C-alpha cells in the first residue's frame, strides 16, 4: 500500500474550438488530475476517462475518489524506486475501466519520485531516449466544411507531414472533406482516417472505394470491439490493400494476442490513458513488436500538458512508432496547467525535454483556477 495522501482535481478547460468525432462532441477538457503527496513533495498525473473506450466515467466524484484509493491500496510502497511498484503496474489483472485512473496514479508517482531524487524520468527509469527529436502529425475533427478547410490550411502552412481525419457515417460528408484534404495537401500527402467505431460492416465496405480513390489506405477502428465483424471485412476482396488500426479494440495486453491471431488489424493505436500509463504503454509497444504488429502513439481529445509531456517521453522510448499524435495543448486548450506548453514546431518537429521531473512542471495556481471539483481520496 502506498502511504501517500491522494487528491483528485476535476478540470474544466474550454477548448478553442468545438472538437468532435463520431462518438462525442466536446467543448472543454474534462481531465482528472491525481495529486500524490508525501508531505514534502507532490506529484501529478492525468486521466482522460472515456466511456466508449474503456467504460470509465469521470462524472461521479465519489466513485473516482474511491477508485483512486483502491488502486493505491493495491500498489506496494515505492520508497525511492519505481522498481518495487513495476510488477503491480504491469499486471494483466487491471480491469479496463481502471486503466485511465491507473495512468494518473502512475504519472503522479513518477513525478513524485523524480522530485524526491532530483532526477528526470529517464534517469529514474534507467533508460535513455532512442531519439532526441520527434515528428508529430495532425488531427482533423468532424467540422463543417468551411472550418475544416481553414484547419487544413493551418496544417499546410505549419508543414505538418501527416494527417488523421475523423470521418462520419455520411459518405457525402466524408467525400467532401477527403477531396478537399487531397486537393489542398497534395497527391503524395499522408492521409489516414478514423471512424471511431461508428460504422457497420456494410458501411465500412461501402467506404472502401472512396478511400482507395483518394489514396487513403489506413483506417482506424471502423467497428469497435467486434472481432467477427472485422473478420467479415477482412474476407471482402476490396479490403486487401487496406491496413486497419485497432484503438478501442486494443486495450489490454490480451487484446494483442487476439488481434495477432485474427489478423484483422495490422496496427494498434497506443494511448497512455487508455492503457494505464507510460510503462504499460511501452509494454504494449513491445508486445505489438513481438506479435508482428506496427503501432502508433495517439492521444485523447483534451489532454493537458501532463499527458503531452508523458507522451513525448513514451514516443522517445518506443522502438519504432509509425505515427505520433498529441502535444496539441496550444492548438486546442484555451489555458493549460503546466508552466510551458508542448506544442511542436514547423514540420511537426519537437525535441524531447530533460531535467523536468516526469516531463512536465505543473503550475498549481493555474490548476486550481481550472478545477471544477476537488476531493480527497480517503
């Protein structure tokens, strides 16, 4: 049991734009920030709870506080080393609904231990980054065509090298957006699409000619956790040249085994909050490699600089992520809770950061200002 005081800050940070996809429309970040305190130092971690991904809800503060305390009670005392906690963090027995809060607890613990030892997360984990520079892609939400065109123009001007486009069930809308994206970004530009589990088997098959016509071969999560449906899509000759990406279908370690056996997906989308934190996400990447799957590092809408910072650490430690998404703080949030944002520069290029504890420095005055609810995990 970790003998630490724990608190949860429920945030409400307005977005700069109305961010939508097929499963939800959001106007503000609703992240949950877990604070762990030993009396001298405090560490901070973040959870993004999405019911359609892991079944986790952020709406009941009592349940969240109880869940955080329950997670802490199942972890051994860390002392000054993450190594004693690592087996529990990487256990396959955590239910999917607890993984976002486990991510927040792990992040807070890493941050706390870094501050205690006066080291950064790389030194704490005895790992050196595989790369010093990352290249981020962009995401286009479901927007009215004029707003989508404006956002595409901003990505083009910023030299972003690849783009993930959220699609709807409406084929005509999808055609209009994809045609505009192809026209503006060019014939060789790397476009991929995300259906966010909104399509049926028949709708997915119906979309394939349009996607092929417009040079899109990567399709993220068309159905959700529907193994039989994905096998039916895979049996259709028209699907042969497409790579399907598992997101909601790839939550647990066991899902990797299922996906590799079915051969329905060729790639998984790793997201820190979905998988339970930095260390579990790195383990998911290793499992994917062992099972012959490629992977990308994604993010949830509304992540603050905490998950942006940890995401940058994750991307620098992974062997070979095909795509890296995230660090959209300045682009999406009207305010932030860290001392400096993690937005990338021209071409999506961003450097890793050393000597910043777990990868970020929380401004507690900003966090308190943006907190809509606060409660102790007794």
